[in-house]
């Protein structure tokens, strides 16, 4: 029988105040946020990085995008619309799901991180609305916004993550908690990135610079979210080693493989071979590379032999997503080094 996890109490004067006893789940927490006494030392760096990442979508100039959007090639415009609809769905479901996870996380400093991530997902949703409001009329906006429901390919792939999230809402166990965390890791570390890749390709073709800059800011945030859930899973493995048995390790592998397969199929469908600078082979190579990165960052080895290194044809993606180069001079629309905090490398 699967072991249940307990929802944390809100008011708990009898909670354990010894930081050495603190655990991710099933700890008798007081819920007090004490920045001077943290069990998980990496949280301090994560928190400061995430706070320093603050940005406002409307600061980014979208004037050229308004002119570029009607002139995108048919394949580019279709991909722009579908990928943006997908990103809207992802960030919306994240902002709804993260508080549900946090209800069962009994390490208060990690809940602080989850709260910041939830806020950032809301900023991302605001960013997509700003992009849509700028480039199209309200009717077109709604058509794009809800393609995640009307496009059967998009709806099919959304079910994978969405149903895992729903599973945890319905049944709270250690196993379902593990699966929902892995699902989050897949969403943050694989699902977002093929969408980012498409926008960066527009950027290197001199199109939609405002959209590209919005995505770069979002990408920087997602790097921290990926870091958070990688560390959360690492800590969970230390504290609940029996949870990472052969059966559940197989589940993790199969989940990441399925995420890679779905993202590859989606990328081929939405990008195909009709967009200058990208093709189906490049998409597949990059997604398998990402799958390897995510799987190996959990200490689980190699998922796809021969895809351990970033594909030569996709090196330009890193140039756009580099966390050191995301701060923007909005008056001149050029990238400048971001020096408010240490860089986060996307090596997860």
C-alpha cells in the first residue's frame, strides 16, 4: 500500500523547531520563515537569484513585432501561434499546480522558492497576454489562446502532464508526489525549450525582436525553476531512499522518455521543414540532448547514447538563452551583461 503524505498544518505551535530534523515531506513544521536557519543551504543562493531576476513584460518594446507579425511566412506564423498557445497553457497550469505541491512540502524554505516560482509563472502569463495584445486583434487573440484545446496534437501532449498533475490532486502519496515533481521537471526542462528554440530562430532571422526578448527573460526564470526541482528531487532521494527503488527509477526513465518523444513529435509537427534555419532533424537532436541533460542531472546516467553534447547545429540556442546576457537596455534594444547576481548555467 502506498504511503500517504500529510498536508502541512497552517497553525502549529507544537511543531518541531530543530532545523536538523526538517524534511521535505511529513515533517512536523511550524511554517515559520526563518532566513537565518535553513537546512537546505542551496536555497539562499536560489532565492537571491530568483529575486534578482524580477522583470516587467511591458518594459519590452514590441513595436517591430507589431509590424513583423502580419508579414511572417505562413509556416512561421502558424508555429508562432501554436507555440505561444502551448506556452500559455504551460505557465497557467504551473501557477495552478505549484501551490498544490507546496501544501505538502514541509520544509518552509523550499516553500518560499515555490511561492516565488508561482509568482514568476504569473509574470510569464502576463507576458504572453502582452505579446498577443500587441500583435493581433481580440478575435485572433482568443483563437490563439485556446488552440491548446482545439488542436488535437497540442491537446494530446498536454494530457500527459495535466493528468499527472490531476493524479496528485486526487491521491496524495509518496509515489504520486515523486511523479508530480518529475512531471514538473519535464515541463520546465524539456517542454518549454523547443518553444524557446523557435523564438530564438526568429531572432537570428531578424524577426519579432520583442517576442524574442520576452522569451529570453522567461527562459532565465525557467533555468531557476529547473534548478529548484532538480534539487528538490535530489533532496527527496536523500531523505526517502526507499522511494527511489528499481520500479520507481524505471517510472522516472519512462516519464522522461515519453516527454522527449512527445516534445519531438510536437516539434516536428509545429516546426517541420518549412521554416528557415530549422528542420525536423535539428529538433529531434536538440530534444534528445535536453532529455540527456535532465536525466543525467538527476544522477541517473545517459538516456540517449550519442546525444551527450549540444548538437553543433544548435549552438546558437545557447547564445540567446545565456543567463549572463539577458538584461536589456530597453532604449537601444541590445543585450548587456546581467550583473545583479551570479549567472545560472543551463547545465541541468
